[in-house]
């Protein structure tokens, strides 16, 4: 949710009972302004049930490019409730980030680390002892491992592997392809302590997103077929600092069709640059601007406030659990 989730969306999620994150990404030049905005919003309307020790939102960092010194400075000053670390060039880099953040806030800011494989989960647990591990399945939109498992098999195997090393105490939060209460219920049944959603909030009123991008999300269907994980979109956008094992999942568009054998040409870049000048018309099936989204995109039909999205999902989970309980009682 880099460049899309800022103070308004993050706080809307937190006010609805979740924890929302500012997507700081790799460029932290404007992070302080977003944290200051969130601070002022909380002063005006406090988040119910949250103490004053921390700011009731999180901040997500892309560790391949984010400046640790700037990150520590801002986290120490504003004390977000959590930080989310992802996409370091090597897992050992996350040790430095984890230690620096814990020292800066005396452990008040909780450390979430995202993984996409069993081996990474085990290594991160041993190296960093994070407060939360985010288990990202391959259905997730945006960036993740180019080779990986869906959440249905990944989450249980991660749980077993952590149990084997005595780290079953680390809470696991599931992500990837979850867009409604059915997906949430499935992940809870698999053993997750909670879930994270990204693509669903692209269709929230608080998201800072171009209408063309949002309309493409709403119109997409059959996400397993019509999205793809690739490096093409990064190459066209010029964001090429990602670790080699990571690609971005987006809705297939004309840019993807134009590129031959994964090699972006100057002609492709020129067409993409021209699309940038077209505004909202640059997105869509026949457009060339990137619409990052997960395979659950076909479940998203309308734009709603973040609170309504969360309350709807919560109601769906309760209804499913009630239905399952009734079925169980008949056995």
C-alpha cells in the first residue's frame, strides 16, 4: 500500500478496531509529515481504547531502500504502535532494524516482519524474535516472493516449523488473497491470530488512489487468471532496487502483453511514459499503468469507507461461525 495508505486510511482502520499502517515504503522524505498529520488527527479525535503511549497506527518499511537512520528518528519521535519490515536484501539486515527500533522506543513499538516462505519464518524467528510474523501467501497483490505457496498450505507449515524450534509463541498474521469474511474465517481456522488486507482497501474512500486505478480494481474478475506476478511493472516504473527473489502481482494490462520474454524495451518505456500523461485513462485492461492487486480482486465490487469494510467482514465472520456452530450441533 505504498503511496496509497497514509494517515486517513491508517487511522480509519485503527478506529474500526484493527491496526492501520502508513505505507512509508523505501522513500522516507515525507514520512514525518504523515506521522504529524496522524498525531494531529488523534489529538482531535482519540482512538477509543488506545493509550497515549504510542500512536495508534503502524508504519511499513521496504528495507531494501529505506534509510534506517531516518526511520529510527521518526519512530522514536512519534512512537507508532508497530512497524512492519519487509524485503531486505538479506534477513540479517533485519536484525539491525529490529534492535534499533526496540532501543529507540524501549520496546513500545512492536516489530512485525513479513515472510513468504517456511525457511524465512524460521530464520527470522531465530534472528529477530519479532512480535508478529506476517505470513504472506502467493495470492497477495503487490510485492512478494516470485516462488511461494498459497496461504492455505504456507500458514500451517510455518506454524509447524516454528513449533519445532520452540517459537510457537510468536503470533502469526495471514495475508494474501483475503478480501472478505470467508477468507478471514479460513485463515483463523488454519491457526492465524489475525489477518492483513491490502487489495480490499484499494476500494476504500480513504485510500489515496487515482480513480483509474480504483476503477480497474473494481472491474477486474477471475483474479487467479487476470493477475500476474512479474518484474515487468517495476522495470517500467523504474523501481528496480527490489531483491531478486521478489516480483509484483498486478492486473494484466497492455504493458504486460507488449513486453516480450520479460525484457522491457525503450519502446515499452516510451508507451508507459505516454500513458502517465493520460491521467485515469492510463489504467485499465487496455492501459499501461500498473494496477497492483491480489488474486482476491474479483471479490471487490464497490468502494466503501474503511470502517464499513471492516464491520462487513466482521459480520460475515460471525455469521459463518454461527452457521458452522449450528451444523456442528446437528451432527
